[in-house]
């Protein structure tokens, strides 16, 4: 199953960011209100602002790739386009600057 299909089919209560315990519903709401980049999601929800991804996320990866997927899914539905640059770990955080890898 692709990451796109995984998140399209996951329920609203599914945790996306385990560092700050932000769920899909919160992120999708922010996207629908105009947060169409990682930095805007960070400001709106606090998701992707922690540095304990490898420790807390069951996938052992940064949540930024999942957030980018949600932006792709829901900003296209609501706004027609998106800017998905950026990653919470790009500053060398727990993911070593990887920006998250696909599951």
C-alpha cells in the first residue's frame, strides 16, 4: 500500500506526529484552513516540531514525509496546489537531517 493510500484510508484519530501527539484530524483541519507547507503545519499544530521521532514514532522515522503526503492529499482537494518543501528534522534533529523516509 502506498503512503498516499495509507493516509487517505486512515481514521481522523490516527496519530501522525508522535513527538507532539498530533492526529490526522488536526493536520487536515490546518491544511483546509490554508496550511500548505511543513512550516505552516508546524505553526498551526505543533506537529513536526519535536526531535524524538526515532524513539516515539513506531516507524522510527520523522513524521514530515507523512505530513507532506497529507498536504498532497488534502490541499489538492481544498486548494488546488501545495508547497510541501521542508522537514522537521532538516536541521539535523533526531532523523539526522533526512527529512523522513517512506515507510
